[in-house]
C-alpha cells in the first residue's frame, strides 16, 4: 500500500508538471515520458 500512495503522488506531480511545462516542447516531451513511466509503474504493485 505505501508504494501505491507514492506512485499516485508521483502521478499527480507529473501531471501537474506536464500542465505547467506545456508551452515548452522539449521539456514537455521529457515530462510526458516520465509521466508515462510513472503510469506504467502503477500496474506492478496492483
């Protein structure tokens, strides 16, 4: 359960960061990859 809480928190941070960096294409691409990795990580503990 603690790992899911951390992963969900990271998802929220990554999504917020994705929103904030959307005007900058390169940074947004990097953030989108990190956001996808965090979303992918959610399935393992479940």
